[in-house]
């Protein structure tokens, strides 16, 4: 792996080399995606240079959850801590069976796994039927009760039903975060009423579809707000320079924090500290890994 004190490499244009004012936690990074296979060490080096010191690697099915656990074991080092989630995405809910349930329960016992998920409901694409999604989600709610770890949730066009199902389990499950929140005000307040956490991504930076979130970011309590890239997806559209290949990565998380801070009317450093403190408490993580400052933000 690259030196944890190294500056940015040449992959990012100079205009995109933004170092966060405080260590950041990226709560949703799909680093097991094939697009990272060729240059993962450099990706992790750029994350450190950007002061993104903790990554939660998303496990969306058995294969990717196992890869995330292995990556967390192999790639964590001074200045960069990697953790994993383990779950079955609603797109793959049709595959849920007793064998998969047992495999997930085993993964949840691994110390690298800090949350159950990505799981939930997606009635937008329905790659699995709603009935299959609800069956797999209910089973994973039960696994979260058993292992005592928080939930990492996915929801598209299914806010009402997700809230109904969560409400039935709310007294038994612990913390839960709706990652990559993109919905409306009523859905947001429905989640907050259930004491859920909210994860925000570069969707906020998209002038085509993220405008409504700008009016909502100030409504999310700081102790309920976390930040994420959801990379390689959702590359922010307001970056000041073009990125070769347009693959999103953790080093760009400071730009999302800057956008959220702008629309909340608060200091970037304060937002960085607050979201990271919230994430560490949510996932029961240790304090931020030590990292020697080497590069100032533009």
C-alpha cells in the first residue's frame, strides 16, 4: 500500500485535490466493485491524502460482503481504517434462502463487519418482486436483532412500506441509517420520527435532480447525519474539473461535505467533525486513525 503520509498522486487534477479540514468517515464505499481492481492501493492513498481516514465497505450480497471483509483485513493500516457491512440488496432478494441466511449470520459475527446490510426495499426497479424483497428484508431485520449490529438500509420508492416494517421491529433493533437518502420531506421526517440516521451522497450536487435536498439538509439533526460517496456511483456533478473515467472514489468526499456545509450554512470543519463523530458512534468505531497532515485544501 502507499505511504499513509503521501500527498495526492497525479490521477486527480490539481483542482480536485481537496483535503478535508477534519478526518472523515465514508459510510458507503463500494470498493469491491470491479472498477477498483486495477488501482485499489492508489485509491486508498488518495483517500488518506484527502483526510478520509475511515471507510465502510458496502456488502450487497454474499460475494461482495466476503470480499469487503477480506479487504478490511488486508488493507487497514495506520492512517486508514477499513470496515465492512454484510447484507443482501433488495435487487438480489429473490436469492434469499436458508443457506444465504446462515452465511449472512456468520458474516455478522466477523469483527470487521460493523452493520447488517445493504438491505431494504426498492420498488423503483423491482429486480426482485416486492414480496421477495419484503421476505428478505424481514429476515435481515431478524438477523440484526440477533447480532445487535446497526442496519445499513436501502430504499427507493418504498418509504412508507419500509417505515411500516421498521416500526414493527423498532423496539428490538438498534441504530439504522437510510443510506444515500434522496426522497422527499415527508419521507425524511418519517425516518427521523423512527430515530433513524440519514446518509447523504453527491446526489445533493446534481443540479438535475438534487435541488430538493438542498432545502432539507438543514432539517437533519447533526447527530443523525452521516456522509458517503456510494462510489463508484454518484460522482458529484459540480466538481471544478473533469475526472478521467468519471469513476467516483472516497478522495472526493470532501467536496460533498463542502456542498452540505454550504446548504446548511455552517463551517466545513464543524460539519466534518460532527458527521465523523456521529458515524463513529453509530458503527461503534474507535477514534480516527492518526494521519500526519501533508496537504492543504485548495
